[in-house]
């Protein structure tokens, strides 16, 4: 008896992914390779929420990534007045 090998799941095409994103699902299909095209589609159709979501998805998470300047507010640093004196 020969066991059938499961068919590899094919990825949905870019239009299917975009349609899923409009319904609030399909985020697992967004990749570095297709995010730019999805952003362009969102811009073309005027879907600012999806465009923003995808741009945030592409944004680097590490402050050391070097791709974008940090948007973190500067901290006041060490405050001597807050230190307990012995």
C-alpha cells in the first residue's frame, strides 16, 4: 500500500492576501517579499488602515537595525536627587 504524500500548501496570491487583510485575517501570509506590493495596493485603494498596519509590520524592531532613526524619546538619565543617601 502506498501512502499519499500531503500536497504542499500553496501560498495565496497577492490579491487573495489583500482581500484577507481587508477582512482582518491573513496576517500570517504577509512576508518581507510581498509587504511592499501589499502597501502599494492599500495606497491605490485608499485603505490607510491596512497601509499603516503593513508599514508598522515592516518597521524594524531593533534600535540597532540601522534602517531607520530611533523614535524613542530621550530619557533624562541618572538623577542624583532620586538616589537614597546613606
